[in-house]
C-alpha cells in the first residue's frame, strides 16, 4: 500500500503486506523477527538524531509462513507481521 497526499506531501508504505512489483520472486511477506528488528532500529536511529523514516506501527498477524532462517534447508513456520513506514 502506498498513500500520498499531494497537497501535504506525506506518504505511508506498508512493508510485508504482500506481493508488489518490487518483491521479485518472493511472496512479499515479512516475518515478526525481521519486522521487530526494523521497528526498533528506526526508533533508535531517530533518538540518535539520524534523519530517517519513522516506523509508527508494527502489526502481528495470526498467519504463519515458511521461512528458512539461516538458508540451511531447515524450514520453519514463523508468524507474519506488517510494518508501516512514514
């Protein structure tokens, strides 16, 4: 999802919400562990005064997706999450 107010100049992006033209061959979903890391890192960078986009929300879904965490062939089911960037 991409939201843009042409008069005010703001945008909102949802990461992990599904397939987009930029997700290449992947499913476009994010797992909780990487979403939480991104959310906390953006808050920390903002506190340090680093100019970056903010991450106002992190929502966890009840769906689980298959992911190979370490690319070793050991696939596990992980909870999905959607993070917003503004």
